[in-house]
């Protein structure tokens, strides 16, 4: 046994649990933790410029690599409240992050002490567990339990709040014999999987809906193997995008109200059976359950028992980790295939592929200012196959999902459920901190970009290069479009005559000055033919300076992006493709 400060025991536990990177903002109440981090020198620290930024960096870090757990650190009071949004977007998308906050000394917590706020009560609905540790000897055990909970069942975030004197107190703790607790993950039984496959066999036009749980479980290969064995087309959800490559012949398109393909919705509507794995029937994926469920039979596989039946009653529910379920799905399907028992699906697969090849939206516009559709066509042409895209919300993100291509898991990093503006820059920095080599392209509208713009300085300071595509329509574009239903265009305009930059023609903020002021590089683009050279310039700058590079594309201010209130009633505001020349990078042409 060894005597040590309670906070040192916490650092030793984090080391044993595999933590090597943290993001945070120090303050007086959390300085003991910073002292222990400094003494050990084992956990690198990125200093954010806003505590919310630190929480989204931690999310990006977790989402980038299987097994990662991002850690974000803040002091007492406002630091914890700043991180509530990161905890919310983490729990909403089943992303484990560990949030550590300082707290006033125990004796003063109830005396309205300076920056003493009941953060555990505030974050209770957005964490799997939140605790203020009141006994110093419990500190390492609280961390042990935190890692156990974050990894068990449906993953999610935990907050540990540490009063100053608890951090400083001496305790006995033996790190040599410490072991991480095994994570608990429910697994399907063979009987359950056989029943699900029997239902799939009975269907004429079956689909698999692949959710983010498959990516979280690192089971994308198994999904593709199962789809190939049974020859059943796959509809990924927004969070499951990348589980099957876009150009795989069984990737049938995304379904939904906004981030969806015309062919994905048409294929969903044509199906008679859906096997959902690791998904949650999100409203933006289903629209009303009347339309979504009519004429279809459903099997739902999810790790969290209370998710089954939450949105609608499936015909069969199975509680299982996605990987454990898919291992059995593959095992049973292999046996059935060997016995010649699997049905021939070639006609149904051919129909799905024909929709994927023909039901396209036009992207090949020439207009200046540019239409957004053309930007994504240029991105498809100029970014490599293994690019990781990071995005948040807005018309920019919705059009990105409609037009970009994703070819592997964790290459579409998006906060699907919460969609907090400002998420993109810090999340992209977290992805870079997790992986020094991959190609990272962030995608933001002008407003998302401005929300936490100061985090760009973190990228410059800590040498975290990535390309940021900033599509500038000088509007809260998604909300402007939503206001059409109210016949108004009210409080959604970002344009003004910038007295320092008249050349911006009323678009308002001069992003060049801000970005360069924060130590990053910037190039502005007006025409489609300028995009390729801009990307080449960005790559050269990143190699030379190791800083983020922003490519701003000046868009037409008003373009409405396809969306609707039902999957059978998506409004197409712009032109549809009538020939391949209208949509030359469409993915249906690749498979
Ligand atoms: C914190 C927060 N406040 C408000 C919203 C609602 N909201 C969603 S998209 C959007 C506008 C986004 O504008 P921009 O980033 O420029 O993207 P665009 O739609 O113009 O492409 C707003 C205000 C939100 N998602 N998050
Ligand atoms: Mg905008």
C-alpha cells in the first residue's frame, strides 16, 4: 500500500484505464488535479479556449477511434455548466466521455461559496452517472466505477465532481493490484437470432437498418459479412453511416426527412421487413411511425432493454450488443448458406440498385455565387476515399449527408441527436488529437463556424491541422428554410455591411481576418474551379505549418435543401438529375 493524495490516485487509475489525452481549462478548484497531471507527465493536455470546446474535443476524441474515452476537465461553477452541452451530445449519441470538475471544499459547498454549484444535480439527465465525491478514499473507486459504467451496456458519459479538500486529502491506495472492471454487455442467444433470421427469410423485400451501435461496437465488418451472406440491402442511419461503404452494392441509401437519399426513402417504402441493429428509430430517420411502419414487419436489436418499444413496438425485440448479435447472425447465416437454405434476393437487390442509380439530385451547377450542391460534388472529386468528415447541423450538414460519400466506419463524425452549433471545430480537433495521420475535413455553415471559433487557436497552438470547409450563405440557413412555413425570414440573417471589408458585399463577418488572427490559414473561394487549387494549397500549408486551414466557399444566399415531414413527402426544391451528367459523382454510379 502507498500513501498519496486522493487526486494522484485518480490520475493513476486513469493511466491504468488507458487514458493518455485530456482536454480542459484549469481553475483554482481543479489545480490539485493539474498538479498531479504535471507530476506524472503521462496524460497529455490540450488547453481549450472555452470549456464547452473541451467537452466537444473529448467527444471527437472518443468518436474517432474504437476504445477511446475522451476526458474533459474544468474547474468548479461555470466550467461544469459550460460542459453540459458536451455531456448532452455525448449521451444522446451513446458516446463515453469522462468529465471531471473541481468543487468548493466540502465545508463550504452549502454556504453559497464562490463558484460552488450543484453540478451533479444539473447534469443528472445527461450522464449515465454523476457524483460529487465526499470521501477522499472513494476517489479512485469513483473513477473505477466511471470507466466500468461508460463501457458497459449503452455507452455514455460520466461526470465526477471533486471538492478541493477531497482532492488534496491523503489516502492509502495500491495501484499495483488495481484492475479495470470488466464491462457488461448483453448478448443475444442463438434462439433469438434464429427467430430473427426466420422472419427475414419469410420476407419478400427485406432491409437491414444499421445504426451507430454497430460502429460503437466496432462490428461494421460483421454487418457487411451478414448482408453479403444473406444478400440483403442495408440502410445506414446517420449515426451508422460508414458501417457499409457507400459504393457497396448492398448499400441502399439513407432514409429520413433530411439527411437522406431519394433512393433510400424509396427503397424503405418498397420494403416489407426491417431488421434494425444498434439503432433507435430516430424521428429524423422515421418521420411518423404510421408511414414508416405501415406494411412492414420489424425486428429490433439494441444493447439497452428500454430502447426496445420506445418509439414503436417491434414484432421481435432482442437485447444485445451489436457485435455479439452480428457474430451470431453471421454464424447462423453461414450454416444456412452451406445448407442451401438462404433465399435468392437478386431481383430485390437489383431493384434497390436501380433506384440508387437513377433517383438522384442534381449537383452539376455552374452558377456563381455557387449553389451548395456543387461544393459537395467538388469535395467528392478532390478528397480521398478514406477522408473523415466532421459536421454538426444546418443545411451544410444536411446537404453534406445527401451528397458526400463515406466509405468506412468513423469516417462520418456527427453529433446526430443533439446537434449543438459550435460543435464542429472542437470535435475536429479532438479527432486530430486521436489520430495524427488521417485526412480530416470538417464541414460547417457560417453560424456553426462562428459559435466556437476561438477553438481554432487551439489547433494553431497545439499543431492540430485539418481542413475546414466553411460554406457561407450568410444565413441561419436551416432555420430560414424552416421559417418558410411561417411566411417569414425573421432573425435568421447574418449579413451586414462590414465597414472593414466592403468587398464582402454584405455577407458580414470577415472570416479571413478572424481565422488568420487566431493563427490559422485561410483561402476564400467563389467559383467551383477554385476549389481544387484551394485544397492543394491547404494540404501544402498543413504540411508546412501544422495548423487548421479554412476554405470558405461563398454560396448563393438562398438555396433550399430537400426535406419534408414524412419519408414519402420529401420536398425537392431544386432540380433532380435527369442524366448522369447532372450528378457525375453520384454514388450509385460507382457500385
Ligand atoms: C445551440 C443551438 N442553437 C440553435 C440551433 C438551431 N439551429 C439549427 S441549424 C441553425 C442555423 C445554422 O446556420 P449555419 O451554421 O450557417 O448553417 P446553414 O444552415 O446556413 O448551412 C440553427 C440556429 C442549434 N442547433 N443549436
Ligand atoms: Mg449559414
